[in-house]
């Protein structure tokens, strides 16, 4: 069996053991991330630099990023590259290839062929309502591997099933595949279909969209165009690598020059409909992980906190108070709910809590 056949066999194993990621690096055997822990694949040999180069080249050929005749030249000059790879009847994979210590390493994130839905992901039902906002900016935040892409896919799928319109997604790379249901869906990939998020977002505004998904708000230009899109009546979904709503607002504002920051805060206060922040925590029964979600929604009080930097830190208190009326919730409130439902242990809940003291206080009132 060749090394690429062995690699594909490892990918098939991800479905059997419910692995979220595959790690491929010279000097180690294949490794899988299972329930948050990275473990070696039993029965696989330590990989050589030529092995990882062969795997990377075959993936690039399969993804039509290069021809088989000249892939060695591209592999030799590769330092960092993102693409996708599919193994029929197993899964799609988001692939990152990078150079390290003179060889190539790969990380593949599993992406199911079937679109996720709110119930299977364990997401609060209020996200269905948020998905159907008419206009504005909806942000998903969390660390890498916190489930942002799955939640976004569920939200876009919900829109597609309930609204007749046009959805344009700009992704790096395309992960979940959406087919037209009630909406027309156009999916564009960085590298293959466009040069940058900013360029594709500017083009999307000329494509008569109702909903735009921007894979990530990485820079000032992308953030500025996304705000303009929201201001002109579009519903814009995107992600930011922050851990909660106050940090998200501060991060977006900090990208702009000091003279532009007051205006940026006003723009965010007007357009930001929701910040959904996620953490994955271990299930009590050992069968994978469950998502803990913090939800901030636009209210007059929240808008005031966004506009005034000295009040931004108070957003957490207003999220906690807005649970019954607006469907908002803090991480600690949701962790309390998950613990009482016996989905997570007390130790896990306290370790994941923003404030263990607040978490324990919430328990006292249950």
C-alpha cells in the first residue's frame, strides 16, 4: 500500500472514531484529535519528509490547484496553503499545508457532507430567529476549533430553507456545500475564485445579494466593507477570532486609526445585531463535546455600551439581564444549564466558566 493509500485509510478511520482533525508531520505517525485529545493512529509508521510531500502533492492535484506534471515544483516552494479535499462516503476536509523544519506538515479538519442543523449541534433556538434578521451584522466568535463554521453553516442553511433571496459566501476554503432551496447560493473560495475577502466582498455588493457570508474579518478593509454592506440593507455573517462580545467590539474598533474609532463605534452600534461566542467543552458521558454559547443581541442599552468605550466592559452584565426578554445569555448561564441537564460535569463547567464565582452563584438560584 502506497503512502497516499495509507493516508486515505486514516481519513476513513476519522468517521469510525469521530475524530475532528488529522495531523500529518514528518517524524511522527499519523495522529487524530478525538474528543479534544491528539492520539497516534495505531499501526501507522513514522512519516518521512517525502511521505508528507507526496500526500500534499496528491491533495493539491485532487483539489485541481496544480497538475500532476508540475506539482513537485509547487510542493518544493510551498510555505503555507489552504484548500479542501473530499473522500467519497467519508467526509470533506479543510486542509492547511505548511512548511516546518525543512518538510511539509498538514492538518485536516473534518467537514461532514450533510449540513449541520441547530438541534444536532445543540444550539439555542434563538439562533433561528437571529438567522432571519432582515439586515445588519451577525458575528460568530471563538478560538480555532470552537465550531464557528458549523454554526454558520446551520444558520445559512436555515436562511436557505425559509427565505427566497440570494446568498453569496466568501470562504477560505469552502467547507460545507449549500445547494439552492428557497435561495440562490453562490459560494466563492479564496485563491480559486478571488484574491481576497475584501475584493470578493466589494464584488458581492454588485451581485444583488440579500445575505453575504464573509469567512473571516481579518483586516481594516474587509471590516469597513462589511459594515458598509450592513449599512446598505444587507445581512452580513462573519467570524472573528475573539472569545466574547466585549473583546470582539474592542478588536474591530482597534483595527481603525484613533481618529476613526469614534465613528466606527457608532457604525457598529447601528449595525451589529448579534455576537455569538462559542466554546466546546467535554461531555460528561465521554462521547465527544458539547457547545457552550454566549449570545449578545442589539438593544438600546447594548448600543450605548458599544458607542462608549468606558461602558463596553458592562456588556456582560446586560447580556446576563437580557436572557428572558431578548434571548441573550452569558457563557456561565449556559454552562449552568448544561450542568443541570447532566451534559457536562461540575469540574468541566467550572473550568470553562468565564467567572467560576458567577457560575457557582447561578447554581444557587436554580
